C-alpha cells in the first residue's frame, strides 16, 4: 500500500463491519489535474478507499494472519455523487462471505449522508512465503508494518475527541470499537 486513502477508522466490528473516513483536502496533489475548474476525488480513488477499509477489516478480523490482502475483483461499482474538497467520504465495508483465501465484501461510500459510491469487492489474502518461498522472510516485516499503520488509523478514534472539541471519545471494547461519551 503506497498511499493510505483513509484518515481514521471510526467503527470496527471485527469479523463483520468497518467504517472509516477520508477528508478530501484542497491541497491533495491529484486535484490539480482532476479537474482544474471542478476538483473532485477520482472514482478510482473512491474505490481504493473502499478496498483499503475492507482490507483493514480483513486484517484485523484475522489478527493480521495474512501479510498480503489484495483486491482481486470489483463488481457492480456504481458512482452517484462527487467528493469535493472539504467534504468527507465515509466508507463502510461489510463481510458477506469468506473462506481461507478470499473475502467478499459489500462496500459503500457516502458524502453528507448521501450515497457516493458502492461496490461488491473480492479480496484475496495470502502470505508471500506461501507463493514465493524465497521471500518468506518478508511476511513478518509486512505484518509488523501493517499493524503500525492500523494503529495510526485507530489512534485518533481511540485517543482524540472528534472535531469540535468535547465530542465522544472512542475506545476498544473486546472485538468492537464503540462510542463513549
């Protein structure tokens, strides 16, 4: 994962569902070209944000068992609104079915509570060493690195109040992240 298209995870129900948020900042580099007079988040990046949320759900649900979680297939992708600078894309992904090597998710993104994008995603999960034995030593490093990124995405939800100061804090309770006043 070269770019993290999520700012924070706001709700996590391991093995079931995740909600994450991406604030589209006006200074994002790709907005200069997409489009100069009407800057909007490219559709492929909206899809990538849904994939990343789904991948974090899969990783955390399996306690980072697999080093690699890749998007294998995106079906029924529908775009219905733009994400413009200053707006938040709220992404949810829910596990529909899974087996040892794949997970199917229903994912969607909303802006101001209105649907912006939706898709059915098929994620493939594996350890690099299983497919490339000479690279098996990469798996622990990848898992450690991914746990660090995950912790940073969860940290705002765990430690900081929401925008506005004295809003609710979030804390982990067993396998679920829930809001506490």
